[in-house]
C-alpha cells in the first residue's frame, strides 16, 4: 500500500511536466484553433492569393453589372422597335 502512495506521488509531478511540455501545448492549441506566433509561409501565400481573388471577384461583379445593363437596354430596343428614334436624314437640297 505504501508503494502505491509513493507511485501516485511520483506520477503527479511527472504528469505536470509532460502536460506542460511544448509538444503537448502545441497539439492542444492546434486542436482548439489557438495558433499563436508567426504563420507559416504557406498560410501567408494562401492569404495573399485569397485577397487577390477577392479583388478580382469585385472587379468581375462590376463588369457583370455593366453587361446586364447593356443587355437590358438592347433587349428593350429589340422588343419595341417603335421606341427607337428614327434617324434624321438630311433633306435633299434643290
């Protein structure tokens, strides 16, 4: 019985040392999403590329809006030809 008490008493500091090690802390932080410190270059590159893609998407949205406006205008012209203004021809001179 005394050996069991001594064994448990020795396991407590050993468990504290193991649980406080950098490897265990790192695994715990990764599992819970608490990344601290500098980001790896892969993540930085992906973040940069994501920013570029977001800018390109915004530019495409603007161009798409312009194309939709042009399409609607042309559609209205094709559907109602009477809405077009007749071209003014110069009068022939005598």
